């Protein structure tokens, strides 16, 4: 069994009943000014003190390429300062009490679990809409039917969806996939084989009556008495 610890000093506590809240100390702590826990605290060299190549290297590390890393030092220093501010994490600074009361649980820079089942991503809260728009585990409403396949399965669903519009391979008719077989069973431009034994000729369904009228294998009634 894990031994309980004092929430303030983290020392092991054998008897919780002996713990006493230090309310004056709590009040002092709540008035302390701190930054959001998600803020990045990396110690970076002042941009003005860096060489041009050092600035370019850091800009590349921040994802900038090509012309974004070109220019003189006078051009690159403000660009680096701007990019650093974008990647510095949450800018919140306030008292511990304000942090607990109104910031924690709402911070835009806090990693949150993707709500889609099967997705292991933890985007920042501010990036959730952008992640949701491309999450492979997100259900996506099919524009043709009532199904909502996962985004990663959209192409596979579209390939078999009965409500997708498809073209008949024999004519220019566009119909739903579920009705295609019935249409092709009566399509006048579909090729069919002459039903007369020994013939084997193929004609369009519309042209078959003309063929049978002159087919040598067509059985006709004898007209002689």
C-alpha cells in the first residue's frame, strides 16, 4: 500500500488525523504570481547577440524554410523574436488563486485527449478544431447515404456505397449503384448474345430484334401445307 504524504512538503504521514491546514500559508500561496504550467521556460540566447547562421539554424528548427530564413541580421532578429513568441506556450501570468479558479482546465496550450475513439493524439486545446478536421478516427457523414464511416475508411466506403452515383458502362445513364444491375438488365445499349442455338452473335439489346429477323439459326414455322 502506498504511504500517504503531506500535500505541502511531501513527507510521509503515518497519521492523517494529525494534519492541520495552515490557512494563512494557503492564503499567501494563493496570492503568489506564477506562470501557466504549460509555458515553456527554455533559456535562449538573446537574438541580437546571435550570429546570422545561428539565427537561421534556430528558424529552421522552428519550421521556417527558404525565403523565411533569408535576409540580413536586421531582418532576421525580429523574425526570430516573433517566432519564439509563437512557440513560447501559454502567456498567462497571474496569482495561484486565479490560475486555479479560471485558467486550469481552460488553457489553450494544455494537451487534451482527442475525443474520437481509437485516436491517440493529444493536441493542444487551441488546436483541437484543426485536429478534428483531419483526424483519421473522426466519423464523417457520407454525402450519399446515412452512414458515417471513419475518415480513414471514407474511400473504402465510397467504393461500395449503394447510394453513390455511377454511370452505366453501356450508355450515358447515371444511376445509384444499388439500381445499376436492374438498369443494365434492360439497358438497350448493353451487348447480349443471340439466344438461338449455334449462332453466338452479339448485338445491343435494342438491335437484337433486327438480328433475329435475319438470323439463320432462328426457328420459324413452316409455311408449306
